[in-house]
C-alpha cells in the first residue's frame, strides 16, 4: 500500500492506560503507538473498550492510570479543547450533526477553532472577520468537492440518507484541518456500496492530506484492506498488535474475535 512508503515517526504513544467506571474496568494497562500518516485500526468484539480508548485519546475520559504522549508532550489526560487545538478531530459512532442545518453550515462549524476575529468584527463583517469568512468558505467548498457532496450542499441534514450523513460528519471533522483523525465506526450501518465509498474517502484523506487516521471498525475486510497496523482489544485488554497479516494469523485474536465470524 502506498502509505507504507511515507509513514513517519511515532506521534502518539498510549502508555499503560487503565480506565474504570465504578467497579467496571473499561481498559486495563493498554499501550500502543501511532505513526504519522498511517492508518491505525482498533478492533475487537462489542464491549472491548474501543470507543473508550478513543475517548481517552481526545480527552472525553480521564484515565486513572497511564499517560498519553502526543507530538513529544506527555500528559496524564487530554482536555477536549486542547486535543482539537492541537489537531485531533473526531467522528462518533452515533451521528452528531445539527439536523436542521444545511450540509454547508454543518461543515462550517468545523472551522470554529480557526476563527480569531471578535464578535464586533464578525457583526460588521469587516477586516479580519471578512478575510476569515472567505478563507473558511474556500476550505469548506474544497472539502465538499473532495467528498462529492456538491449535490446536497444546501440540503438540511435531516433529509439526507444515512450514508451521506456519515460523509457530512467526516467533512465537518476535515474542516478543522486535523493532523490526526479519530473515526469511530465510520462504516457502521452502511450497505456495500456506501462502505466502498467511505473506504475510498478514508484512503484519499490519508493519501492527499497526509492525515493520520485511527479507526474503529467491525468489518474485518475493510480493516485488512486499508490498515497499516492493527491493535486488538478484548474485555479492555490488548491481545494483539501488528500488521493486518500478523493479526489475522494470531491464535489469540482468532479465538477471541475473528473466530466468532
């Protein structure tokens, strides 16, 4: 795969992360890393702790133990605003769009962190506010073209089919121009054609923008086709880590996950 030729150094290290809710252990002593420009998949059965791991990375949850190192800076936890400001964007398992707003306006909300002008400047649409608006519109229109959303750009999100809504959510995340993109089951609930489209857009995002992608996905065909490396969780513990080929042939992974399909 072409991405293998340009994968860089480690930019994210997850070290001995443990997370509990009351007496329930969601994650136990999890460690792995992510390299720049790679597509890194996290797989495992339902309840394995995959979404919890993403929530730790982008600051939704604070782990009881362990640390996260992002671009050389080690921390116990990552504040959600800080994560976004440092270039980590996120999509969610359940679609989290503004249903009454148009596709264009939803994607524009992804530019919020890029706005430096104050309320007064925005109210009179002068100087810096005007320049920002023009630049934000330019970026959003490029993303609309990239994800082939031109035909629905003014359509309220509530009127869109499920697969297009998931694409709009990806567009909003890309509008923040992230260096790392966390995708929580971006293909869940899609038919075969929609999955093929989303796979292509994920690969193109990685290839054309150089975006590092951390991906949760249940479809093993998708994982094996597009991932550079895969980490496997089961009941909150790491049971496998390596290339798709290594993971696919790991007896413990086969027993816990692959063998169930």
